[in-house]
C-alpha cells in the first residue's frame, strides 16, 4: 500500500526511518531498509572477471578470462560469483551482521544477493542450496549461521530448497584471517564431511557463504560435495575480497 505525502511526512517527523547499513535517518521510506546513499556505495562486481572464481580484473569493460590461480590450480567448484567487493560500508555492514547479531540487516543483504543476475550463473540450474556450515561450537557461540540466513533469502526468491544436513563441519579450524593461501588450504583440509544419509548423487548444488576471501573454504566444501556424488557445485557469496 502506498502512503500519501501527508502520512509520509508525519512518519518521517515522529518515526524517522533508519538505514540498516549506516544507521542514519532517511526521509525515504520506500528503500525497504537501506538508504539510497548506501545502495549507491555498493561496488557491484562486473566484467571482466575470472571465468572460474569470479575475481574482478581491471580495467572494467574488458573480456572475461581465467586468473593465474585457476589456471595453475583449478578449484573443485565450477564457478564462483559474488555480489560486491568486500570493502567500505558494505564490508562494515557484513561485519555488523556477522558479529553484532544484526539479523535484519543480514536478511536485507541476502535479498540484494538474491536479486542480482550473475555472469554465467543460472539459478534454475540448481537442485539444492547448501550454506557453508559452522562447527556446532561456533554456532552456539554466535547464535546463528550467517550463510544459512543468506541461503534462505536466495531460496525464497528462486524457490530452490536449502539443504542443511548433507554437509557438516566436524572440526574447528583456526581463524583464516592471518594465514596465507597454502596455510588456509591446510587449515580447512578435512574440516568438512558429508552426511551419507542424504543423497547428493547427480545433484547440482549452489554453495552459499558470506565472503569469498582466498576460496579455500568453499573449495574444500566443493571437494567434499563432489566426492559425495554432486555432479555440479558452484559458489555464490555476498562479497569478494580483492
């Protein structure tokens, strides 16, 4: 229902709308949670990108091609795509979502993630969405899995079921923040396993996570899912570190 100008003015005066990203007051009550200024700051990833992992190249407007890392050491997933670069206000918003329990903000970010069209990624190609799992201890500490919340928004938009049981994290890993690429890969090696009760044979899977940094975590997940019988595993993340 559209509000008339008088009602909008009253609401803006006594119940000002606050942006979920920056927390600032906004006179625009039709932005559905995020102000136009914050939306304009989101750096959407566009070509040229790596055909495989989605790494954005410069300058913009060129042709897609494979990055050196994917040529030298091809990942177990097919393609990985991300909504935005992991920087600026968008990075801060993800941090608040993950570590300060801003679930409503996370839901809105998931909606944005679900609405975008990504190069070479067709949502109707997937049988299942699988969020990257947290170890049960980490899940108890945080109270929620941010990847699950994002996957739920993608599922609502594209009507793809979310599978919370086929993939599980059975070993707590060291924080990846200060590790190099080879160390990150060793850190997550063997951290995930699949539930043999669930049948992944010949299924096409879209892995969901919040941030693609080195790709070590999603690549290990993809390896396990391919071993479990998934015929295709691709990756979609909210942000991409560059």
